[in-house]
C-alpha cells in the first residue's frame, strides 16, 4: 500500500477510499476436515433376510397374462376330464335313487328360476298321471338351475307330451318376461354315445340345423330331423316327413354317390346380336370349305392384299372365274 509520505499527498476523503477492508467473519466449516473424511461403511444384508421373506409372503408375485391363460386352460381340461369320467361311470348312475324309467321321463329346460316342483304339475297334468317331478338345484346355495325331469306313470303319456310340446314349447303365463319351456326326451340314457353340451356334445335345440317340422325358435331336438334313425325318439315315431315346400329346407345331397357330370350350357344368342335364336341341327348345316376353315389363321396383310386385288377385278372377270 501507500507509504507514510504518499498518504500526505492526498486529502483525507481520498485516503478513505483506499483504506483496507475488514477481514471476513469466521464461520465454522460444514464439511469434515480432510484427515477425517471417509465413506459410510457397508453392512451385510443378512439382518434383512427375515423382512424380505415376510414381504414375499404378504405380496405374492403376479403371474403374466400368458401363464394365467395356461393355468386356466389346465384347470378347465382337468375339470372336463373329471366330469367325463363321472359321466361314463355306470355304477354311480345305478346307485342314484332319483333316476326312474327313461322312457317315462320328460326333460324340461329353460324353466324360470322362481319355478318349483309345485308349479309344474298344473302344466303337465293334462298328459297323464305324474309319478315324480324334480327340479335340479345348485348344491351350494339351493337355487334352481333352470331345468328338471318329469316322470309319468305311463310311457305313452310321456311320448304324447314330447310329441305335442317338442315343436313349439310350453308358454309360461306367470313369468315376468315371456318365455317358453323346452320339452325333450332324456337323451342321456336313451341315445347311445350321447354327451351333454358341457362335455362337448348336446344338440342345442334352437333350429340351427335342418328340421322336418315348421321352424320354431322354441323347438327342441326331439322335433328336428337330426336324429331320424333313432328308434327311441318318441316324436319321430309314426310321423311322416312333410313334402318339400315353402317352409322346408332342401334335403342334403348324398355325399356317398359320385358327383354328377355337368355340361356347359349351349350358347343361344338372339337376333339382336346378329345370330339366330337357335343352332340348326348338323343335317341342316352347309358344308364348310377348306379355305373358310383355315381363313382365321391367315395373316392380316395377306387378307388386305387379297381384298385390294379383288376390288380391282371387274364384274366380267369375276363372272368368268378369273
């Protein structure tokens, strides 16, 4: 800085401008001193193993969508296999005390879930005396499954019931929504190798295939022509198939016979196109010369030159055959 002699050269106001500033205020450092600096020591995770196992037990891993589909498919196949084994077990069928004579049993489906065994006799008493009625229910909550079995005392009464109600169904008056009860035979014990729809079988009964009776969305399988060869179908016995008409589908072709030969249709051009309405027989046709037969294979240039040469000929030379 300035010396004592230099300070006296300037006035006091100027000297204040060049006076030294106060030193910085001391603050305690926030960081560790260099000799004490070090990283955090790494501890083992063995003490957290119990917590990890506890978390896995409370939060199981979520399987991907493909794995869920595969597991559902396996469960479905296992259920199908178990149900099919139970269906093929004849001993369990014999031990069932609810099974009666199958020829006297009538199967009813599409029942209102509020309908019980007490409501069905009033609807089926007109066909004959009823021995027993059973509506199938859920074994867990006791709710109706919508179908049941009616056993008549006489076999002919069951046949008459199926023959009358199978094509049209039985309307229900006391239901909230208009519907009809489907009536059919007990195919589980009457039709050989028959399986229910839950096991890949069944016949549906909603006019999806050919029928012999007038089409009805309430007709059961007993009213259709899908099992014409069954001697156990009461509806098809002593019944003639109606003639082919407006409301009946054309019968399916016989696939065992060889295919019939089809001939191409004969062209028939009218007079508007410059042709005759009918092709004359072979005996009335005029003979065709060799020249006309092979005229279509002649080149265009030769044909034009011949036409030009013919145009230069006179009528006299043409008559003479020159």
